[in-house]
């Protein structure tokens, strides 16, 4: 830690008259009814490798609503927001809404709140955008108006019989040099549907503050943070205002732009791994599934675990597009550069199998004179500090519907949660533009296999 004395003063100031020991709060409520062959676990013993083979995934589906506002023939606002649903649970191995009715109800409530907020923002931003455009046009700068943007998305970090965790991501642009990106972590107990609080996972709040500050200093260059960083972290933890998600091998904390550092530093993250500091966690949540899929944020890099060897070592992984090239960065090094026909709207998914094999699925849209318009996915194998291109698949997680009858503006997206059972769509399957869904599993080399 940079300055132990400074930290102590900051923590004492932030916690004065506020801090009390945080007790272990077990999730309440009756357990959900699950499939007969599923046996829930009570948690991994402290100090053991945080893997539980019995933790099965459940299926998820996302419905993304889209909206555009026009003003004098120009788009003044582009907006999108998602709604998340559990699958029905009739798959070969995946669980669903029949197994977790309380979680399904909790997601319905979350969707309703998100929809109401999206409509409120829509009305407010549309009026502001129309005024802004009218003013610029009046002063002769109408052509420079690019329109306001409000894009909300859910990035699924974990979805199994213990927890559902995702990042509620919001990008906002209202003119100026750049927009703003915000992340909010959302964590549900899968059995009870209860929204988890921080102290249900970390019983000792004071220890958590100290470890977070220590890790932030260790993982970032000197001079990154505001002078108020330590007090801000302490305050956010004490009042459960910090953004965090439970991932398959640990808990990651997100500090948004301007919270503890300047805009140029972007979103700053740090992860406490289950095997790194096992005594910090409530034993109920101190474990993860043997095989899983985790959606990546693109920016910043995500902390993943390539090898379940009990060392607690985490690896950083990032995939992004720059100058028509796909870049894969593993542990801070560019391990793959591939010519890329797609656009920046990539959906990277990290895949870890129970046999310690790791793959990266990247779903993306493309538009070119040679290929037309559509979506497809690239598959890479991750191993020993390298990423090897495996296969381009003419399928996508995105669903296409014939919406001429309903007039609705939305798109469907399958969420890959289980390497051994997931849904992909075959675009342009029929003349009416509706895609066909296939249920597949990951093959030996990583690409989707049928049957």
C-alpha cells in the first residue's frame, strides 16, 4: 500500500460513527424447486480450489428494445435497452424458469423497472436533443449535430444454480468531445431471487476496504488516483454503493469514470479471487462452476482464470476492434491480430471447460460489398499465452425476426452460459428474414457442434 498512515486516517474519517462490523447475512426465503437430478451445494470449504462440478448453468435470453427520435428529417436520439429472461428449462442440461421461479419473478421486476426508467430517459433526452439541434441549426451548425445516444446493455458475468450476476452498462452521449460509460453490478441469489448485498458476500467490511485499496495501488501506476480515492472507496463499501459482480472465480469491483480517477483512466477494476483470499468470503459464495461462459466488457480488460490449479492466479483478457483488425490481449500482451470485416459491435464470450480448455467466442455484425450485411462468429483457442484462430462460424447469438406484422423495434439475443448446451441462430434462414435456432455444444476444438 502506498501510504498506510494516510489510508488509516482516510478510513477512520469515512467510517467515523458509521462503521459497525458487518455480519454474515445468509440469503433468506424458501429454496426453489429444481430438477430431480440437481443437488445444490452448501459451499466449498475454505482454502480449497473454488470449483464445484455440480453447479449447473441456466439458460438466458435477452430482448433488446430499440428507439429512434426524428427531428426535421434527422435522427436526434438513438436509444436501446435490454430485458433479460430465463429460458423455460427444457434443455438437455441447462436449468431455467421452471427450476428457479423466484429468480424469474425477480428478473421480471427488474425488467419492469428498467423499462420505466428507459421511457423516462427517452422523453427527457428527446426534448433536450430537439432543443440542441434546433439551436445549432439556427446558428448554422446543424450539419455537425450527430444526435444523442443512450445505450443500455446487460453483460452476463455468471449464470448458474448459485448466483446470477451481470453488469448493467450504460453509454450516454449528449454532444461534446466524448460520451460517458457507467457500470452497475447486479447480483441475485439464484434460489431465492434476492438481490444480494455486499455484506452477504464479504462479512468483514473493514477488511474489504483495506484489501481493495491495497490492490488498487498495486495494479495501477503511481499518480493514477485522486487524493480522495481511499475515502471514496471506504464510503462506497460502507454504504454498499460500489459496483461489483460475482464471477466464476472471484468478485470484481468496478470504479466508474471520475469516481476515483480522471476520465482518461477510464473504468478501473480489481478482482478478489476465491483462491486468492478465501477467508474473506461468506462460504456460501466462495465457489464457482467447473465449466462456464462469461461475457466480456471489451473495455476494460476482464479478469479470468485459465487454469484451475488452486494457485488463485487470474489472467486479464480483452478483445476489441481497431483499424479493421481484431486485437486479443492476454495478460497485457497482444497475442492475436486478425483482419476483421466486422464492426465495433462485437460480443466477446470467454469459455472455460471442465477440462481446463479455454476458448473465446466473438459474435459480430458485418457489412461489406463482398459479403453483404449479416452476423457471424469467430472462435479462438486460448492457451499458454497465445490465442489461435480456430474457425469462423456462419451463425450468431443474435436472433432475426420478421417484424413487419407487429412493427416492434427489438432484436433477440441468446446468452451463452453453458459450453455444453447453448443456442445459436442461422441468419437469413427463410425468405421472410427470420432466422433458425440450433441448440449446439462446444466441440473438441472449440467450435459449435450439432447433435
